[in-house]
């Protein structure tokens, strides 16, 4: 049984939207401008179904920030975005901060922080709404050819199920589409759904 | 971290374990601060003491916020609060925060000087008594910034066109020469590893003869694309060394990391499955790779290092092709020979 | 609590069914006699307001179609008497400023007993 009920999806979408709202608030403090971040929908895939098309990430190269988290259930949380667009946004963010541009080592770390803000906001929202505690590793950033990155993610984590959230991020004049993925085993998914059902029945 | 005694006073406990731990964190070349959920300081290592100008005696058991006359940056306070509340680790990158804490380059003379550039990681620590603590790690980002600035000024001086190979889009020999000299002397100066890959398309002349030069050009473009797809760090770039020969400098990569990259490159090109009817090693296009790794604290100059890479490639070519041959730390003065090639078997 | 026993109509606007359920539950726990109407989008809310003219309205911001702050602006322009609480997880100053300019109360999501209490306090306070 690996499909989600409408109400479960609704609850998950709301959890992640609250996370997105928090992330947007944190990001706007950094850039000193309005940040829009939304999670239009949540979908569940088998890892074999994942490719650039299902993720709507049509770019030759992807950047990915990854954190492994554990708690009542374990998952690899990953933020994927097209490298070029993400770099533009990071450049803007950096420029608004320190007035520098195009310094590769800055970028890596700044991308890590961008991913860290969004992933932590989603995890903390989940922790708040479902009343649980999650632990997380530090974020790792990597970048590469789209198919290589996707293949690597799927083979390394070896989790059969992937919860995919499409996200839209706008900072100043830039717009970025990305994906948040939670890679789960089926037992972890069942535990997550049990927490969501408990949350829904408590309303 | 598991060996830290659970008691609150572990930082200065008289136990041997505590003493060793204390020596360790005071020897670490980055800043460590441990605070409890109220922001009270439980650990303040030597590095932080030196760069803040505040000795451990004055810091321990005080509140982090009250220690600095100007208080703490809002972003730093928020991060600390979030780590304590949600127990999720947080990065404050140098790019977006620059200098959150009032720390200064040595010697710390007066507070008027510019703050040190910092990268900060804050991680939650939960003691066996379920106490929530926060570990703040600070590293000096100045060095990496300087290095990037130097590289950046390089790439600006050499305009894009002047350093790019027009056919393949890889960097050209001129770029390689400048970059290699710079990276080699950096490795020597800072005693850090460096690997250099030299590779060559197997039976390329035969390919040209059989399929024609335009097809040969296409092959080189595909090879460069395949090589690039395997390099994920911005500092690792493909350069066309000449003809069908390419070189890749891998800064900060030791022998193990370099070997893995080299093997991935070989597999990636082989995986293109470009038919090659006149190759005697495979029915498709392959490359031979020589790699040499510089180990710190050995006597080897740039010329010798480059020759060693050439020798490793030569060995790969004459040892069957479609393989990787690896040399570690050539010693200067000795003839650069491939004595103990560590061959990776072709697929 | 002068209004405790009077029957009021509350319109809950949120694209998330779970959020609507939560707001409804917390409100009814305090005011069991209130009439609750739900809308899943800003456009639906505008239609309902014309038809039923509620006393109060809770409004999410991020919704498909017309966004919450725009819907609130249109509602308040037409029916200044309706009290609107804008619920959002996005606590950026720009949203709070816009809510204040409209004469609405900004309430931070997630929906909790506490955040709903803030909205109710605003509804029941004297204009």
C-alpha cells in the first residue's frame, strides 16, 4: 500500500507550505527583500520513476543539497535545483550581503546554507505539526550532470520511495523552480503516514 | 563526542579523559564554543580565546550575548535559538554572513581592526541527561577567500577566449601551464596533496584515418563532455594539453581520490560507446590515463611532477591501453620511472 | 465576554482542508453555536461573501488563483464591517504590513489553539 489518501496529501502539503513560509521569512532576513516560496504539490513516486521529466528539472546540470535525518522515521532529504538558476540567486543573495560575485568557494557554502534553510524549515514544520523530534546531519552540496546526479541519488540512498515536492522560489527579480525530495523506505513511509493519521484524527 | 562525560563540568573535570579532551580542543585550529540552552558558555577553546581576545576564565559560565560589547548578530542569535529548539544543525556561510562574531586576525591588537571572515556551523548536542547544548564551530574563511581571489584574478587576466580551446570548449594549454604552476607551488607551500591526470584517446590517428577528420573532431568534443560530467568541483577543470591529449589538475586530491576520479573518467568515455573499428583494445573508443599524486613533504619539483604524469600515461599506453596507471610522489633526482604501476584492469 | 452568546458567522478561507478542519475545531470548541462556512480559494470566498455576508473571516495567503491578501482587500473594500484575520506561515514584514494596511489582523501559522485564539480576540474586540 504505497498511495496516499487525499487528506494525507493535504496534511503533508500544508506541513511543507508552513515550512516554506518559514524558510521564506529566514531568506528574506538575509536578502533584505521579499522572498516568495511555495509548495504547489506533493507527489509520491517509486525511485525507478524518477527522472528529469518527472521532476520537471530540465537543465543539463543540477545542484543538490542533502541532509540525512532520523527519528521516528528515517529519510534522506534533498533539495534539487537547476545549477544555473540557483547560482544566479546565490549571486544576488551574496551581492546584497557583501557585494562580491563569482567566487566559486563562496558559492558552494552559500548553496549549502540556502538548502539548509529550506530543508530545516520543512523538517521543523514537520516536527511541530506531528509533534515529534527529528535529528539531522549537516548539509552536503554536490553538483553535476542531471542524469548523473539523479542516478547517484537513487543508487546511493537505496530507498524505494520518494516523496517529491515541487517548489517555486522567487527572490527579488529571480525565479527558481526546484524540487524537494524525501527518500524513504516503505517502513519509514508507513511510520510517517501513521503520524499524519494520528495528527488528522486529533483535529 | 560519545566519550565526553555526561556531567556538566566535564570541560574542566580532573579526569584523564577530560584532560585529554581539553588538550585536543585547545590544539584544534578552529574555534569551538559550547553553550547550554540559556546561552551560558561551557567550553571556550584556545583558538576562540586568542581570536576574540577574551581568555577562557572570563568566558566560561558567562552568557555568550553579554560577552561581546556589541552583542550578537541577529542572524546568529536566530540560528542558535533554532538549533536549540529544533535540534537541527545550521550553517552560516561566509558568503551570506561574513563575520557574525567579533573575532579578529592575530595578533588581536584593538577592536578597531577588521573582523576575521568566518564560516560557522552550529550543531545540537544532547547529553545523556537530555540536556540540550549547542556546539559552535568557527573556521577562518580568509585563506580560502584569498585563494579564490587569486584564481579569479587569473581567470580575469586571461580572457575567456584566450584560455579556451575553440574546438572542444576545454581550457587550453596556456591555461594549463599557468594553473599548474600556481597549483603545484600552492601544494608545496601549504603541504597539501595534488593530483594530475594526463589522458590520451586510444588509437585516435587510426580513428581519423578510418572515419575522417570531422568525425575525429566530434569525438574530441564528446570526450570532453564525458570528462566534464565526472568533475564536480569548480576547481577541477579539463584542459586540452595537445592533439588528443588532455590534462586535469585535481587540487587537494590525494592518491586515493585521484585514482577514483581517473577510473570514473575512463569508464565515462568507454560508456560513450563510440564505435571504433580499428582499435585493438575494444570495439569502441577508449582512453588511457596516467595519474600522479603529490604527497606533502616530499622533494619533487613541478617539472619532475609533470614528467611523472607523462611517464604514467606512457605506461598506460604501453601496458594495454584503456586503463589507469598511477604514480605516487616521484622523488626528484631519481629518474622518473613507473616502477610500481598500480594498474586498474580495463572493463 | 459580551458576545459570548451571540451567533456569529465565520468564513474560513484556506486551500488546505486540514487547516480548515483545524480552525473550525478550535473555533467551535470556544463558540459551539457559531455558523462556519468554508471556502477553498479566494475566488470562492468572494462569491460566498456576496451571498452570506459573514461577520468574520480567516484568510490564508498562499492559495491557487487570487491570493489571500488580494481577496481580503476586495472583501474589505465592499464590506468594511467584516473582520478579517490573515493566516500565513510567511511572517515577512511585507505581509504583515499589507495586512495592517488593510485593517486586518496578521496571525502566524501553523494553526494552533493559540493562533486561533489571537484571531478570535481580534474578532471579538471593539472596533
